[in-house]
C-alpha cells in the first residue's frame, strides 16, 4: 500500500459506510490488536456468532485458565460459555465506547447472538435477548436475533422494549422487507408508550457469499445442459449475491426515506442500517474483496473477516458504487428466474442451513466445555 494512496479502510466512513470486524477472540483483546484496528483502520464495530466463539474457545488455549476457574466454581457448560462470551463482548464494547459516545450513539457496536437453537422459538428468543441485554449492561451492544418468521415478532417486541437488535441470517428480499417493517413497528410501539426512540439501534445483516455458493452450484448444473437456460446461466455465476444486495438497498431507501419513517424520524428515530455479512470470498476464482468493493454506500455497514479486512487495507479501491448498475441488478434476478432457479426457494434453504451451521458449532462448544468438568 503506497503512502500516497493511504489506508482504503479510512475512506469508507467518508462514503457513509462503517467497517466492522466479523471476528472476536480474547487474544486480540489482550494483545491490543482490536484497539489498534479501531485507531489505525477506523473500525467501528464487531460481530460475533456461535461459530466464532466455538473456534476461539476450543481451538486455542487462551481461555483454558478461565474455564478451569469457572469449572472449580461449579459452573455448567452453558454458564461457562455465557460468562466467557459476555466478558469478551463487554471488553470489546468498552474499547468502542469512545467511538459510540463521540458519534452520538451511531457507531461503536458489538454483537452477541442468542442461543441458535431458539431460531424457531419467538418467546424463547425474547426471553434470552432480554436476559443477555441486561447482563451485558452496555448501551453499545446488539443482541443478534435470526430473521426467521418466528424472529420477526421478537424483533418488534424487543425494539419496543429498547433492546438494540442485529437481525442475522437474512438472505432474501421479501424477508428483508419484513425485517425492516418489524423494526418500524417496534419503534411505533415505543412512541405509543411515550418512550424515547432516539437511542434505539438496529442493523439488518444480509448474508452474501453463501448466496453465491449455493446459486453457483445450481447454475453449474444449468450450464451443463443446452438451450437458452444454459446461456443465461453462464452469465449469472457470481452475480446473484451482489444483485440481491443492490436490490435490498433500494428497499432500504424506499422504507427509510418514506413517510412512515419520516414520522418516526421527527422523534429522533434512526434508520435500521443494512449490514453486509458473510463477506469473505469462498470461491478462490473470485476477488478477495468481491463483497466489499461493489457495496459501498451511505448508511450501510460491512462486517469483514480479519483476512478480508487486511486484503481491503492492502488493495481496496474505495468508491461509492452501491447505487450503480441497478438495471443490471434487476436483470440478473429476472434472468435467474428464467433459468428455472427460484431465488425465494434458495433463500429458504439457506436460512435452514444457516440455522444448522450455527447449531453445530454451538453444540460442539457445549460438548467441549462439558468435557472440562470431567
């Protein structure tokens, strides 16, 4: 990276985008690496999930002493996990507190997910989210709630109670609209109760690379065939996730620049920003910043794995591109339907797989913590 060019990550806030880190480990808290990323790269938040914690806790010895202490206190696996996770989230939130305060509560958030097994349990999600929110005792945290049908009423009720929500496992455009409307409904309920809305925060985390992984595999099957569908399929590989994101952003602008939100904004309400998640490139044939470069735009967040963050620091080319090529983005989704691939069906499958992809590492982590007791 040349001196003349500077750090590309520091250009993104000027274009309205916040960069978050999709990674948390006690090691980067202890070493000062997270503080360095905040100071040098302009990092404005952190996301965690069950897989991130499973890898952090079970694949290093960093947590071993703390686990032994908790075992000696008679804690069970659930209590050990929750204690470790809450401590890490609180420490990270404290590092971001200056960012949160100086931005008037717009930036500097850290996310913790509810138990992934609650993805289909509305009441269980609400109960756990409340409990974690109270345990964390920080204004600059998000509780992650999945964008399942059962999660939608939980989002509305939690927002109405003033709990900051990061809506996770979001893949499809129809569901995104429902998520945004659930947030708006929660704000409206707060106003009906004469409660303030100016400090309630939310993001909607739209997962990207997983869309391309699944759709590309379906397109490969179409390409092997002959006819018009095969020709269309050849032009769609690697295009669907970005097209979905661009279309999602248009829904965002429609909902958060319309009359319904304007009424809330007069009371200080803030938009539920779109967050681009699953932004690490999984196909080595694609650019390592594929899910960063095209998706830079105002009032958005991109949460990057550490490897992707470093890649963008090295060779990113910041420019606001999210509102470009909208006709192409719409055409990509139309052509996908012409190939016979149903994107709504794809996103339903991704939701089910996403739930399981968090359940498995969570269960593995619980088993590992349970083994420490023996």
